C-alpha cells in the first residue's frame, strides 16, 4: 500500500517540525499547516488519509477544525492533541467525531499506533460500504477452480505462475467461461490476498457516472453529489481491481485509467490534488481487444499495459472431460441450497451434457443444474428435469449429403465465409452482417474450423 498521507496542524513551528520528522521516519507522507484556515485549503485536504491537530491554537481552534472537517470530509479520521487535557474537552472532541484524543507531550509510538489504527478502520469501512452498495456476497477464496482437462490445466499453470507477481493480467474468453472466478483465484493466491478484491463491470456503468465510479468524487463536485464517494481504485488500494468487460470502457476514461497504471495516481471528481494508490489490475473481456485497437475503439497503449500476461480461457465444449466434475459440484451446491437430496447424474443426463455444445459455457451448466435440482423428484438428475434445448437436435445424424444436419452445416459455413468476405475479415463487422454477437461468431468459426 502507498504511504499514508497525514496533515499536521499546530500553530507552534517547533512542534510541527518535530512531529513531522517523527511521523516521516515512521513511513507517513506529512503535510503541515499553521492554522485552521490554512488547513482547510483544498490543496492540503485532497488525498489525505488522516489529520492530527492541536486543540488550542490562536484564532480558530482544533475543535472548530474538527467540526468543519466532519461536515466536508466525514470519513477523514482526525486525532486531537492538547497540552491542557481535561475529561470534558476529550468528551467534546470525541462527540464531535474525533478518532482519538492524546495529551502532549505525545509519545511517538502511541501517536503512530493511533494513526495507523484510525486509517485502517477507515479503509475497512470503505470496503464494507463498497460491498454493501454493490450487493456483493462474500465467497470463500483460495479454492482452485475445478477442472482437470488438459486445456484447463494449462490455464491453471499460467495462473499459478503469474499470481505471485504484480503484473497486469488480461483474461480472455467467451461469456460464462469463468473469468471472474479465475481473477478471484489469482487474487487469493497473491501477496495481496489480505487486501480487497474489487470488481467493476465496465459494461454496466452509465457513461456519465464512469469517472465518479472509478475515481470517486467530493461532496458538491456536481449536481447530485450529496455525499463523498470513494471510487473503486481507492477502495482497492493495496489489493486487486478487476476491470470486467474492459472493452466497454469509454475512450475518454481509458486515458485516465492508463495514467493510474503508469503513475499510480488520479484525481477525484472535484479534487485538484492527486491521490496515490497501489492497485494490481486484472482485466477481463469476451472481445478481441487487438481488433478493437485496430478499429480505434480501444487505446493501443492501454492495451499493452493490460496485456502483460494474457490468459485465454477455453469454452466448456473444449473441456468436455471437466463437465462431470463441474456438474456434480453444482449438484451439491444447489441440493444444499434448495434442501433436496439429488446426489448424482443419470447416465443419459451425463451423456447429453457431454454432447451438448454449451454456448453459455460453465455459467449455462450451472443454471441448468439449478433448474434441474428444483424440478427433479428423484435422487438422480434425469433428462425430464432439463431444458429441452439440451437434447433437441443433438442426436447424431447419418453422415450423408441428404441429412438435414449436413445440409445445415454446409449452409452455415457458406454464410460465414460470405459474411467474412464482405467484412474484409473484420469479425465485428461480420457478426453484425449475420445478426449475431462476436461471442457466437467465434463459436461458429471454431465449429467450422475457420479460425
């Protein structure tokens, strides 16, 4: 994590200098102010983690500063020092929102301990508020994603090699292949495992809220900014930030995210001074970012920053050996959740699962199992409890020119080639011509060996 930034307010110069030296030696970035008016300047308040103020000063005193700070910066911890301590003044400061109250001469070790505890409590509150606002359910971490097939073993080998580093990782794969699960696993086996893992879905944030969501804003920074907001980068300080659906990030925001990756700093909306953070970036996409760069929709320099290590997650149809293990794990999960005893798959169910193409990948398998457990009345999951699309038309047809399957396959391939030719090989354009999305186009290209 970055060094915590502390503002020290005292009207006596020698006290400011001595305490600043003490805190600097203990790893804090220290700013100083000689009065309340000076302390309230935006250039000093921006990016702060805590304030230490003397109680009695000429002009406005520390209690007045405390009250003003709690009005404008309610999350900012404030420690009050005084050489004239009394029970009543301590109670008054604590009631006004002070994190702690210490007497002068101050013990450096005690002040350091109080500051670190106050800053950690604030960080924990930010993380809790993020989890509450995002309606995120905590999941047990550090559990290796299921699968023993050769394609999945290769993925896990790359994951376990890159996880201990701080390198950016780009996770590519169709929707439902488990990119978020893998990202969480990378975090849980990294050195940042004790710090936050924060996910932001770039495709789900309205364009006008992107900057505030990523970087936060000051109270009153714009119409509707009624409270302070800590952005995702600040919440993830010291931990990992997953940029999901990163290809959907607006171009205007891409430059600001690039700056954070390069310099580790940004400005909140309404701030004039930078805030420094130490965040590891993971990015996930089901699009081809290199194509997005070619078309000018994604910054090439940001792509190179994110693309230090690329891990491609295989679709479920390419890891058929893993289907039984995944299905049984989902059976246990939903049997417990629903309160039913569905202990296994009927043989014909497993056979159908292994023959189905799973365009929705692991997410689709999970949803199918949940539905099946709800509807199943026996101890084995049977075909009757499954959606009909899993087995309609999936039976192997005779390999003859007159078979419907062969005719349809040839027509599919002809249309794919025609669309690619009209699109000059640009997949996004070809998908639009065919009336499908790029994920489905990738599936059909692989199906007909056209990659």
